[in-house]
C-alpha cells in the first residue's frame, strides 16, 4: 500500500503530511493492508485511462460527476444541520458550498474541452442541477446527531475524498492531452481549484478523525475505517464492472 501512503502524504504535505495525523493514519494504513483498495492497483489506472481516451465516455463521466457533486453538496448541507459543534458544522458547510461549485465546474470542463458537446439548452439544464449553496445560507435545523453517527459519516467522506483525488490525478493528463491550446488556460484554472479544494476536504476530514482518535474514539474509528473501506472497495469493483469510474 506504499502508493496510497505516499499519495496521502503528498496531499497532506501543507499540513505536515501523514505524520501530523498519526492516530488516524495508522488505522487507514491497516485497513488498506487488510483489504487493498482496487484503486491502488496498476490495472485500475490502466482501465481508467483506457476508458477516458473515449471522448463520449469522458463527457458522460464529467456530466455524471457534476450531478454527483450536486447531490453530495445537499447531503453535506443536511448533515451540517444536525451537528452541534460550531467548528465541525462550519467545515461541513464549507465542504457543501465547495461541492455545489464543483457541480458547475465539471460542466465548465465539458464546455472547455468539448465546446460542441452540449447545446445551450442542455447546458442550462445541466447547470440547473447545482444547488448554488452559499456560506451565508442557513443550514436546515434538526435534532443534534450522535457523535458516533457523525464520526461514521466523516469516515465515509474521507475515504470518498481520497478516491476522488486519485481519480482527478488519473484524469488530468488525459484531458490536458485533449484540450485545445487556446482553451488550456481556463482548463488549468478549473483543475487547480478542484485540486486545492479536494485537498482541503481530505485535510479537514483527516484532522477531525485524528482528533477523535486521540479523544477516546480510536477503537471505534479503527473498526469503522476497516468496515467502510472494505465496503467501498466492493462498491468500486461494481463500478468498474459497469465501466463507471466516478471522478467525484
């Protein structure tokens, strides 16, 4: 699992790498060793690159991810409404706002790389999927959620963000090769924002989980990471079988 450890260390570099989150990262490393994620394998990257070389598949992938980011934003927004801790609620709200923006960015990538792929009417419909969340908006109030439930949700978010970032790294060279030179500046700007914000999501979720590990929840987090990672692996393999590699 060296490749995943190195990737995580690089993505967390600005906040001290995996060494800054020892309690959680030991659980993550153990889970990956017990049940190696398919996205850590060379064949997975080869399969992704092979499929993404088909423009029609890549367009559909980007459009699907726009929809997934939009639904993910709403789920995070709902989750934030049940979190009593001001700091955690604020982090989840920011994440939701980011994903709301990402749903627009993926459609912008389609427009940038494949300018004739969708009509103006189709573009309006695709962009309408984004909930257009803002930090000033109020999250829906709900009964405070149990800490164990919040931890479980954050574990799942963390694992998903890790795979998302890996998918982005696999996707970038493909779309750079396809995108025309005159549109490359806009493409680069979108990719930089996506990469920066996904790193932020990976960083804050890893930080929260490490804090929980160090405040009496280590065994619970460790058990969750193993179970959720194993389930995530099965889900990933099902997606591979359907030739779906969700970038988000």
